[in-house]
C-alpha cells in the first residue's frame, strides 16, 4: 500500500462525522474489475474490496482531491469501504475495520500505532504497488524495494502476528509476508485468490 493509498484511507476513517464534498465528480473514472469505474459506480467499486458479508453492510465513503469526504451509504457493521483512489496507478478499493483505521491514523501522523488492537483491511481487487521497506515511499527507487501486490488482506496492530513470516526486502508476494518490517508500521500481508 502506498502513502497515497493510506492517506486516502486515513482521511476517511478519521473524519468521524463525514462532510460532504464533490468527490463523485472528481473520482476520475479509474477502471475497476469487470469494466466498471469508480465514478460510474463507486458503491460497487468499494464493495469489490471485501467479501459481501463485510461490504454489503459497510459504510461507503469517497474522498476528493482535497481530502473532503462524502458518505454514500451509512453502514451498520462497523466496517468502512472506499472505491478505487483515482490518484493511484491501479485499482485499490479497500474495506477496513475500526482498529485498522486507528492504526492508519497513527501511520499518517508519524505516531506509534496501537500494539494490542488487531485490525483488518481487505483489498480483494488488488492494491497499488508499494515499497516493502519504506512506509512513506511514494514511488519506486533503486533502494526502496517496490513490490507488486495482488488481492490481499492486511493484518495490522499486532507484533505477535508477524512472528514466523518472511520479513525481507524482496518477499515472495504469493505467500504471507511482513511489509515495512523493522518499522512501527510493520504488518502482515496475506495474499488471497481473486474473487470469483
């Protein structure tokens, strides 16, 4: 997950009482699985990030280029889903729980994340590629170990869950691995098969 993607997530999660904006007009028509675009159907885009059991009753939010958010649908299950971010190179809709939102808020604020509040993020449509070593990288360089991430789940907020998983700069992204190892924001990346 890139810095841009996490900023996208955090601004929505931290908003609390979400404000209205012109997000739908600014989604940019990023292509989604099955040919849909976030602008054409942001709810379907957001729901593609997680299993229907999670996304069907999640709050759906969008965000404009200035970080203002719009609630498209109020949910009932404590999860929040967002459609593809138009400023990232690939499809990256996501769904996250409240604990994952707290972890992401800490990351964006350069603060210590919770260590005993395990959070889950779904990105079943895939994710924008990211540095495996630098939590704040915005583009690939020769030094920051850019990796390709397909559909995955992220488990955040627990050092214990990282034990026994590979933590090198160039992981096999087809198996679970630790992203951002050695930083306070280390988390487990769990690849999954694309949704049928």
